C-alpha cells in the first residue's frame, strides 16, 4: 500500500494551494454577508473576517467530503474493498463501511449475475464475475461465435450487452438467409 504521508515541502505547497483557493471564497462569503465589495473584506473587524474564513472552510470541508465519497465510490466500482479503503484512510474496514456505505457493491445471488440476450436471430449470455465485472459469449444468427477476449471486462451488464449487441447485429441474417 502506498504511504500517504507528505513531506514538509508538500505540506507547505498544499497549505498555499488551499489558502489560495479559500481566500476568494471567504471574500465572496463576506461580501454577501455585508453587501460590501469582496476586496474590502480585510478592512472589517478581525472577528468578522475570521468568521468569514471559518465559513469558507466549512464550505470547503463539505466539498472535500463530497469529493472523498466520490473517490471511494469510484474505488469501489473498480473492485476495491472496504478493507483496502479503510487501510488507505487509516481506519478499520467497518469504519470505511460506515463512512462510505454505498461505495462497495453488495454481492448478488449467482442467478442475478447471468442473463440471456436474444437479438437479430442470435443469442449471447451475459455473465457477472465474482469481482462484479461482466463478460459475454454468444452465437450470431449466421453461426459465428464469439466471446469477450481474455482480460476484457465491463463494469455493468448494460455495457456488456451493448458490446454483445454489436456482435449480434454484425452477424444477423436478413430475410433471404444472407448475413
């Protein structure tokens, strides 16, 4: 697992980037609260300025939480487990599950991971792997058979069906019996 500690130089760069992003937001919040132009924010009483900065950090905190949840959901969609996410975040598997409850797909019954698609006179079977990825194998109306190549997987059943549908259309037989 990657070490997520940062160097003092990286910390200084991060602090600067965050403050650079925060200042315009704090000024805009202060301007909305007082009706004064944003460039006059720093002329206010220090308590008011500090509270505007605090309000801006609250907005940034909510945005970071939203982006963090999105990153966890993305990791989960690629097959990361709660144990892996917890390790990266420095919490337990249970803590990760509580923090991002929908990030990892629940396992589905074996029958839910299979379906048959019949189009253009051909048939394909869509199959979900234990990882959650999908693949397909089938026979076109002209008798040609094909399957997903080794290592190719699709994130959703719909994506696998779309690729399988292209194969079935390419191997359809028209009314005269020609492909």
